[in-house]
C-alpha cells in the first residue's frame, strides 16, 4: 500500500498514491523531540477516497496512544493504566 510521508511531501516527492494510502508523519514536533520535553508524536492515518478512515497518534515519551476508526469511535490508552482504554466522546462538527 502506498505511503505519503510528511517530510517527503514537503520536499515535493509525492508518490503515486491511488485511492487508498497511508499518510505518515513519523515525527510531529521536532522541536519538542530535540528539547527532550516529550512534546512530539508519531501520526499515521489510513486514507480512502480522500477521507480518513482510521488513524493513530502516539506520544512515546508519555506512553499515550490515541486511535480511532470510522464506525468504531476513538479511544485513548496509556501504557500500564487501568482501564486499558478510554472512549473519547464524539462532538458535533463545528458549523462553518
């Protein structure tokens, strides 16, 4: 499956993607990573026909994972915490 990586896209290197692909930002928050303050994440989304259908955001230093998928809702999980996962309630879309 094709992967669109944020760093490559910024440099203009966009691969042939097709209808379904992964969009990856392997290090969001470079300044936080360099400062070693824990304020960085790894982000991955599955895109289908231009719409996000699943995704994860992981903060390694905080041992915190956010994940969700269309029709499955969104959850938060912290390593070693109970309960294993906490549902994130939906909110209404803001009106434009």
